[in-house]
């Protein structure tokens, strides 16, 4: 099973709009944008100083929820697919940023890159994404070999949805194509839900993003701990209310649906979590009943994610709900979950509720797409079958609120996410082999 957006043909998007009447929460967006502009020099210097001192991945993406009263990212992907959904104008800029990142952090002598992919050999939309990454790397002046992290003497032929054909072989060092190519850098587009230990022990080249940031050991709870920490630091510097950028998240360990006592404890924690959110919303004059998402702490592809409005909802989970909370990529068992504040979305695309997904190359936002779902409400998860994915250019985000460019608001949420990934990697003792730290000046703000 793969990411739903890989099965959807991207089309151009109309500029996003905001749903309904202002909830008194428009003031949050305006306040965020006003403070960003007023303190842009200080905030950007702070951000560039942070990224000059920590390694960070070559690319990443962030799911943003915009409730009006807060704007926060609710998921961060270190091995994003969907680069085929980036609009052409933004791809041109991405090539510049990609070249700058490689030159700055690995040296201009890096000319041969092995792109290690997922094993979605029968999914043409995934290979469209791979082709987009390959094209950006080649346009930056590099040669690219596409390979799979498995030991095989045979190559396979795959085809993207646009008809581009690939011959893909093993990424092992003794594979003929690898020996002939002699890669200098590995870029991974495999999210490593499996550890691929046998392949990893024989890898000699630097790898970015590192395998050790893969879902076989990465935890969402650690990412959001650092994301909210960066929000607090950023808010203090920028004169902002951290509530407007944060997403409350708690870890729940020992998740086991076969044990009634565990389910009861989870239900209790949900009620407590919702009550705390409700009290905070009420103190701020926000007329919205909170909901909670329970998510696999090591989850990807939108699997093992379920929304609840009370502890009773957990106690009443039927067979289908319980089965959903046992589904993880590769058949892995779910050991712990997170409880996360459900942030409603007021963004729309063609009359359907939507959310922006922002892509970064290095430390710079380079574009994204809108994920919308005509059958979902504004409190639902949109990363589910039936979702529609539409290209957006950064300039498309500048039109939704007069005096409050959304590109500015969404980009800063993504930048804070990138810092969180860097700190997360440090806490996990993940090495970015061969990476040279040092600041990158933005090619555009």
C-alpha cells in the first residue's frame, strides 16, 4: 500500500480560499504575518544561524493545517514522494536550491548520485515522482543512477504514468551498475519503514537523508516535542503567541488493543486531553469543540490514524476501527501512539476542504500542493482514499487573505519543522556522514 497521492493525477489548482465566516480567528493569521514582516530580519537571522549549526535533510515536506486561530504542521516527511506535484515554476527554483545545497554541504565535486527508491515497482505515480527528482538532480548538473536497496542480480523495468521507462537494479556495492557508476552520494527516497540492515552495513557513501531517520525507528512524538520547542523559541523572539503555531501532542506507550485495560487507559487519556484543549479554547474565546487524532507513533502513508471526539469513541471502536489501528506499513506491529490536537482546516479547493503540503529543499520552501477531499469535513484527516492533489505555486498562496500572504505563514511553519527534524536527528544520534555544516542564504525569501 502506498501514499494515496501517488495514485492521483495532479492538476493545476485554483488559488486556495478560506471557508465560512471568520471565527475571530483571522486575527491569528494577520498577527502572524504582521509580526513576520515587522521582525523578518531578526527571525531570518535566527533561522539561518540555527541551520548553520545543525545538519538537515536534502528535502522534506510538511502537512499544514490552517484553522485561522492557529496554523501548524501536523506531519513531517523526511523522505517525501510527490515531487511530480510541484509546479514547473517552482521546480526551476528547486533546481537552483538543490545545486546550492549539494555544493555547500558536500562540495561541487559531487557529480554522481545514486537515488535509492521505494520498491513500488507497479505504481506509475511513484515513478513519476522518482523521475521528477532525477530530472532536478540532472538539471543541477549531476549524473543519476536509480537503484533499490535489495540484493538482486536482475534489473527490472518500470514505467511512470507519463510513460518514462526506467531500468532499476540493486543498490548493493557489488551490483554491476553500481560498480560501473561509482556513486559519490546516495539520496534516499525510501522511507525505511524496514531497516534494510544487510544493505546498510555495506554502504560506504554518504547518504541523505540518513537511513537512521527512517520509520523503522523514528518517532512522531520526538519530532513534535522539538517542533513545539522551536515554536516557543520563535514566538518569544517574534513577539508571537506560541499557541498560534503549536500543535498539542502526547505520547501513549504500551498500545495494545487486545488488552481491555489499555483501551480504558487510552480512553481516559483522550478525555483528559480533550478537556485540557476545551479549557484552553474557552479561555481564548474560541467556540470550537476539540477533537483528537490517535496516530501510530512510527506511522506513514496515512495508515493507523483515527479521529475521536471522546474517550467513549475509543471504548466503542468496532472491528473496522480496531483493524485500522493495527495497520502499519510492512505489517509492523504498533507499539505506541500519539494523541494529537485535531486542527480544523478552513482552506478550500474547488469547494472541498483542503490543506497545503509544503515542500522544502534544504532549508528553503520551494512549493507544494493542495490535498483536498470532497467527502471529508473540515476536522477530518484528508490523507485517505478519494483525496485529490492539485499543484500550487508559491505565488498562488499570496491571495487568500488581504494583507496576510499565506506563503509567509505556511513557509514559517515548515521552517520550524525543518529545525525540529535537525534537533530530532541530534537527539537520535543520527550522523549525516560527509555533511559540512554552514549557513545557506535564501535565494528568495
